C-alpha cells in the first residue's frame, strides 16, 4: 500500500542508528554493532554506572570523541531539506545521541535517548553542553560538584519528552521510521500508536525491522538512497 501524500499535513519521523551508519557511526545490533563489542549490562544501565563508573565513562568518552569527527550524510541532509520546506507540523524524533540531524540543518528535532554532547549533573540536575572527556570527573560548570554523567537514556530509565512525542504522534497523518531495528521500547511501539490513530505508516530500512508488520509500506535499502528519494516525493507532491 502506498500513501496518498495529498492527505498528509502532519508528519512524525522516527530515526535510529541506521541513518547515521553511512556517516561511520556504529549501530547497536547485528554484525559489527556496538553490543557485539560491549555488553549492554556493562555500559548502558544505571546499575553499570553505579558498579563501574570508569568503564561507563570511558565507553561514552570514546563515542563522544568519535561522533565529533563524523559528518552528516545525504539522509540527514534530505530530512533537513524536508524540515525547511514542509509547511505542516513535522517532528524528527531521533533515538540517536549524535548531533548529525542538527549539523545537517534540521531544526524540529527531539532526542528521546539524550545527547552525547551534553553532560548531566546528578547533584544539581542541570545539563551543560559538553565536548570533552568525563572520565576524570570534571566539576559541573553550574554547581562545582564532580557528579557529571553522560546525558543519555539507559535501559530502565525514562526516555525524554514522551508527552511531546505522543502529542505529535496523535496528530500525525504520516509516521515514518528510518534506520531502526524496532527492538527498543517505547520507541518501537510508536508505529502501533500512530497506526491505531489512523496515520499512514512507512518504514525505510536496510532490512525489515522487528516491527515491519505494523507498517503500511516498507522500502528496503540504504538510508542515503531511500531518504532523499522519499523527500523528493513528499516535497514534489506539495
Ligand atoms: C540501516 C543502515 C543504512 C543499518 N540505512 N538502515 C515495553 C514497553 C516499554 C518498555 C519496555 C518494553 N519491553 C521492554 C522494555 C524496556 C526496555 C526495552 O526496550 N528493552 C528491549 C531490549 C526489549 N526499554 C527501556 O528500558 C527504555 N525505558 C523505558 O522503557 O522506560 C519506561 C517506560 C515505559 C513505557 C513508556 C515509557 C517509558 C529505555 C531505552 C533506552 C535505550 N537506550 C539506548 C542507549 C542510548 C545511549 C547510547 O547511545 O549508548 O538507545 S540502547 C540503543 O538502542 C540506543 C538506541 O537509541 C536504541 C535503538 O537502537 P536502533 O537505533 O534501533 O539501532 P539498532 O542497531 O538496533 O538498529 C539499526 C537499524 O538500522 C537496523 O534495523 C539496520 O538494519 C538498519 N541499518 N544500516 C538504513 N545504511
């Protein structure tokens, strides 16, 4: 089934690690993914941070440094073009903690799993822009306590801005998922919410995701091919 773009005014786009893969940022699952080299339980839970903060901070220091050397790809650029040209509501809900959507020029972006380039002070609860290492326990720029952690959402923690996300999904005529395996909730459940409320649903991914059955249409291929072609279609229909 294909979507009649003439009926579409409000769009929600969910992005995952696959959209940044062609920029050279590792995905999480599958061959060569981050979880093949590091156990989730060792690096991406609050319990892991309490048990071995140095290991967790090193893991995130390494990834924070790596993303600053990467560049947005054609898929990020295409979504930025859609953001600039789309007259209706549009929200790019990204699970990614990199800043490639913003560096490509997108403005309507929400980071539901946090951001590498922020540090969160567990003493004063303030988030500060952060590009350097955290492993040496630098002082919080706000309160001076040495209590900074990566501003990312670990397993068992609540993803950010869920009310705003559900509001946008409720209003969406079209829900599009790009480069995500559909393995992590609540992000993986958004397609069902959108579909139950009447939105058309489209998946763009290298391979069918775990939630593929919930999409009206699935297009398979690399994001750098699929996303610019889809954005051309959407903007061309206006
Ligand atoms: C390409 C490509 C190319 C490759 N082009 N495509 C049911 C309901 C609610 C919660 C749960 C539930 N069941 C279980 C839970 C708990 C848990 C969970 O989901 N566990 C699962 C393992 C089952 N969820 C949580 O704990 C979450 N919190 C929570 O649930 O709070 C309570 C709550 C309840 C109800 C409502 C609201 C809240 C928190 C989850 C936090 C996830 N954190 C991480 C780490 C972030 C920091 C970091 O980066 O280190 O987020 S885990 C990791 O997975 C990261 C990602 O954002 C996330 C999703 O991964 P993603 O993006 O899908 O990547 P991959 O690697 O899995 O897939 C890549 C895809 O790209 C593949 O499909 C490829 O084919 C494709 N691809 N190259 C196009 N070139």
